[in-house]
């Protein structure tokens, strides 16, 4: 482990300090300065697509230790519109969040809304999922929306290619992404706003390396690996992360988009990733599933009907302190909204604490030990916790 001193010089947004490196892998402990404060890394960002973390108040999220969250420029553009958000004081004031905010540009919607969009050389025409109206979004428009929202980190507008796709399609996607990245780099920003480039290239190593090299030449404030977790098998996902990170500068933060499974995040951290986001902890909660450090628990299962234990013995989250599995199962099975909220509290608490422990392990030179212990105990993808409770 190499532990570095804190800088004594006044820092500006975009400052990225690497505090420790793991000698056994590419994992590192760092921190990124944004216009709304430092973000300690590795870090997970809860997703507030439409300007809210589902079922949670901003102060509750901050109290768990989260320093940055994610919102989506495309969805906020559709409703209520960036002009409304700007007139109400910007996105931070609008949603009552005092920490940092990263906004996705809408590039992921090129993938997720593929049935209601048309790609053009200068952008994408989308049919609104809200009212059916057609709207155009390109690199210039995406950056203008994010500037008016006032996010701390704005993502370039890119094309997230599907899996599988042909090599020719992936080549065209990379070419288009780089052309749009150049335009995004030239657009005006909000005060202190950082801009991150996004590496694309599908499952092809040379395309990802070429994309990373070209983006590095554009000198963005940070870089993301995109186009993963789009339906590919895990070996392809991990290879895509490796190929995307390989060509990125070690001095800038690296963000893996849309990956939130603990077993995948810890491997991404070992490959040099600093930031993550995913809807998994909140979406699985709404569907009646609790996430723990050793697996997942489908709380709606009949096995928990009269179970008086907390979700995770030893967990100190508000849900586990007060409520039993039997009660949570009851809430979910009668569709009481409190059930989804309590599971959301637990899941976000698990993610925040897990990331905090990883940072501490990196500082103490114990990341390799932590990583091995995690994989020893992890059961996600195998018979889950329900099979252990009779």
C-alpha cells in the first residue's frame, strides 16, 4: 500500500487525489473535489433519475454517508424541463440535496429507448415516454440541459450500443461517440461543472482502447466506462471494464456506469474503478428483495411469514433495528408502500457501509484480504438466503 499525504494547496473542482494504492491490484483509495464538496472514493451513487431517490428524503441519504447522487438529464428535460428547474434555483435546490450531483446526459436512453428513437448524425430524435411528443437531443442540447440543471458532473452525450451487436455497428458507435464528445467538450458549463467522457466499443478490446485514447486526448475531467451491463454475460462485462479502463489516465477518476451488483463492483474496484451507480438497491427493494453482504433475500417469500429476525442480524440500519422479516413480508404482500421504503433504507445502508469498509481496507492495506473474504461469503447468483432459513 502507498498512502499519500493530503494536499495543502487550495483545491479547485476537478482535483482528484489518490490517497492509497493496493499493491495486489489496480484498486485505489481517492477523493474527488466537486463544486459541492469532496467525494470519497471508491463510492456508489444512488440513482435519482427524476430528481429524487425513490422513497427517500435527501437528508436520510446524506446521513448514510452518500456524498454524490445521480440524476438523468433526459428525463428531467422531459419533465419538468430544465427551464423550470433553473427558475427554481437549480437541481440542488430543486430537490433539496446539498451534496454533489452527477447527471447522465441521455446517452443511455439511446439504448434503453431504442424502440422510440431515431439516431441521426448530429443527435437523436426521441419519442417522449411520457406524452409521446418527439424531441431532439444531441451533444449541444445535452450539455445545455446539464448546464442549466447545474449538476457538478455532466456526462458527454454518447451512444450506448446494445449487446450483442456487430463489430461494424460498434465501430460506427465509437466514431459517433467521439464526434459528439468533441462537441460536448466545446460547450459552455455551469460554474465549477466537470465533464466526463465515456468509453464505448462493445465487446471489442481494440475499439475500447482506441476510444479511451481519443477521449484522453480531449482531456476531460474524468472518464466513464459505458456500454456494459446491457445484457452481456459476466465474463464479457468484466472484460469490457478491463478494456475500457486500460487506456485511461491514472490521474483522473474512473466511473463505471450502471453496474451495482456487489460481486461485480468489487472486481471493478480491483481493476481501478472509482465511481458506480445503479438502480439495483432501490428497485429490488420495491420488488420485495433485501440485499445483504452475503446475498439477497426475497422478503416476500412465505418462509418469512412468522420470522422475528431482522433482515440481517448485526445490521444497524433503522429497518433492522425495529422491524422483523415477518412484518416486512406482510407489508410487501399487502402492497403497503412502507414495505418498499423500509427495504430501500436497508439496501442503501448496506451499500454505503460496504463502500466505507472498502475505503478503510484500502487505507489499511487489507483490500486483497477484504476481496477474498467477500467472495468466500457471497451467495448472489447461487441459492440465496431463503434456502438457509427453514
